[in-house]
C-alpha cells in the first residue's frame, strides 16, 4: 500500500508583511530640484560613474565611496578615519577627465561618502566650558571639503553642497544638450 503525500494548501488569513527595503543613501540624489538632470551608470572608456548630474551650474560626476567616518584635512591631503584619500581623488580626477573629453566641457568630481563628520565636532555646551565664545560654538557644521579640485561630501549633505554653486555656467538649452549627450554614453 502506497501513501501519497499531498502538499498543504492551508492559507493563513493574516496578510504577509512586505520585506522592508534597507535605506539607500543614494536615494538622496533624487531629492534634487527639477533644475537637475540625473544620469545613471555612465561609462567612458574604462571609467564608470554611478551618477552624473547636469544643471545650469555645471556638470558633476558623483563617485560614491563605501566608507564613512571622521574627516580631517592637512594642507592638500584629506583623511577619512585616518586613511588618506589620495587614491580615490586620483581615480575621480581620471574619470572626470575622460568625461570632459567626451562632452567637451569642465566636469566637477564629487566623492560622496555614506556619512562624514568633521574632526573637531563639539557641542555648544562643551565649547562654552572650554572658554570659546558663543559665536564660535554656533558656527555651522562643515558639510563638504574641497581638495585638489575634488569635492567631498556625504549623501545627506549632497543637495546642500551642490547649492554652494551659485554661478550659472550654462543656459538651460546648453544644460539639456549636455544631458542628452551624456545619456548617449550610458546606452
């Protein structure tokens, strides 16, 4: 005598909860205003850039970095968690040079980290106890650094950092033409 196994068809009445997607830092790029064209996965030669942003303020190649931590700058060198970032800066420079040759205009390299904080970040209470003036204690937190022509910022402060570029370089027509030209590089 053979016993057949029948799969269970029992269905619970409780709805299944969807798997919660982990927060992606990169999603901050989509909070930019409509004045920005966002191009993804651009490959020029052997260099790839996850995001290229085009606006009237210029063309920005975003090169995401996996690390995060405390930043400090010594002259023309910058360190994240005491690791010198010269290799990342050099790679960013080479990638933007290739993109500049492809589009025929200046491209700004931007290294974007998960989270960055300045080396000497003190609360106002601690600064006051050490004898600093209230003005010094209330200075705004540094959100971006510029080293060797490369901008460094975090995903959280990307919109704010790009907002520091207030000089319009292109007309709206030129910006849209560059955006179309860069889109062709991703195809």
